[in-house]
C-alpha cells in the first residue's frame, strides 16, 4: 500500500516500478538519511555509501569509474573543474618548503597558480621547457617534490620529452603529474608510462559539449590519492551532480567524437598547409612538425583534435579571419563537439608581453583550432575561404 502524503513539506514516496530506467539517474540530493546512528556509524567506518554531497555523490562516482576505465586505473575522483583538479593535487601533495617544476607552456591558469599562488604558501616554483630535458634538469632543486607537465602544449602544440622527464622525476624522487587534457586517454596514458598522477579538465573533449565544467584526478599511491581526495572535499572543490550527469552522457560518445575530430584535424591541417596565406601549421604527427618523431613515438597515430596555424598579415588579418569564418565560434575553449577557433594573443596569452609571446612563436596571426566532428568538407571550405579572404 502506498503511503498517502500527510504534508506537502515531507517528501512523497518515489513510485516503484519493476522495470528500471535505462539512463543513469540524476541525484541532486545534498544529504542522505540513515535508519539509525549505528548504521550511520558503520557506514562511516566502512567508508561506503553517501552522507553529504560535498563528500561524494553517485553521479560523481559513476563518472569517475568511466574515466578510470579510459585511463586504465581504479579509484580516481571528480573535481569541480580542471583547475580544481590541479588545485587538489597541489593541496594534497605539497607543503611549505617544497619546490614544483612546471612546463613553461602549461595552461594559463596553471601557470598563474604556480607563479602567483603557490609562492604565497611558501612553495617555490619554476618553469622550464619540457621539450628539452636538459633545461628541465637544470631547473631541478634539492627540494623539488613535483614535476607538472602537459604532453602537448597549448597553443604551440609542442610535444614534451615524456620519457626523459619520467626518468628525471624518478631519479630525483619527485612526483610526475601529467595534465592529460589535450592528449586524452586515447592519445596517451600517463600512468602506464610511469607518471604518478594523471589529471584532466573533463570540461573539454571528455565531456565534449561545452556544457559541464569538471575535472578528474588519479594518483597511483593510495595514500596520495586519499590526501588529494581530502583536499578536494575539505577545500570544497567537489563537483555538482548535474555537471557529472551531463559529462557522463557526453563521455558515452567520447571515442566516436575523438576519432572523427582527429580525422578532421589531420585533413584540415593538410588543407591549411596548402594555403598561401598560412605561414605554418602545427599538428603533432605531421612530418613538418618540430617534434614529429617524438610525437609519433608517444602518440602513435593519435595526433588528436588540436591544431594551430599562423596567418600572414598580423592582427588585421586575424580580425578578418574570425569575421569571415562566422559559422565557427571564435571562443576561448576547446573540446566542443563542433569546431572552435581561438586567438591566443588576444585571450589566453594576452597577459604576456609581445616579446614573451614572440619567444613562444605566438604572433598576432596565431590561431588555435579545436577541431570538431562536423562534415570535414564544410569545415575545410569555411576555414580556407576565410584564410583567403583575410590575406588577399
Ligand atoms: C581547460 C584546461 C584546464 C582547466 O580546466 P577547467 O575545467 O577550465 O578548469 C587545465 N588544463 C588544460 C590543459 C586545459 O585545457
């Protein structure tokens, strides 16, 4: 017998059904009730189940298991954003007096976290070129506790010397942390290659639809994983159920999207390289890429969905390009199901001086393309027409 409501304030019983939903339910509940203190006590003791959403909730667990599966690990966690994944790793693994060595072309906010925020906590940081292991080695200090790198850099698509950096980290007893956002678990699996921690901005290609902001972290050492999870929960970096639910749905098509986007990126890179108005194209597995051999060695055929190119004609041509390619959103993000264009000198890298940008090869005509899954003929047409209109 169904209980009749006695008050609209009390929750009404959930209708029962022998048949079950196919789709993962969305569970926004912040709190969970228990039958009695003994049961609750036991649950805390066992570390099972859910009590309070900041500590964990089913939608985060489901999503974490799926990304674990892709990374071939077990026990990763979801964070509220890619940046909170990095924040949780720093908070969980570092203490005052430690030194962190980072790649010099990390994601903009990661650079800021290292150069401006960690020093406030008495943590030393420095940056070096991850394509050059000698430069990395030269930046090591006796207190180097962590090395943070991205395999493929933003926006110049340079490929880090992962094998030698891994050896260096091992030799000096530092944790190797890899931000695998650009490469994704299809392109590269950090843990299998000897890293200690892998993290993602799930916001990008994994979730894939520009509608959820999330991160993911896994650490090989269970004690470290616990410390990172504690930092996530204590500092309140944990994710919303709705974002996890959306990201899980997006993730179901991740492999299909990846394959299509990568195939499109290869073809688009080739088409752009033939344009007179394009000075150079950067795509990791192309023969004309400065790190071609290393890219092929690390990534195989998986050059990924990101490419950059340099347009002749500076800022004026850049303005014309985005106006002509008006069907391709000009937006500072990546990993959407559709192609997006970004212009680092006016967005992610506007904080650098012109000389700073020049030293990275980021001129006013520099564009980064996050290639999506649309019909490649249309994409090539739109972008090559825009290049021609902008440079002639
Ligand atoms: C976007 C991005 C981040 C930050 O992720 P958010 O989800 O935006 O916080 C970190 N690293 C890389 C490589 C990224 O592309």
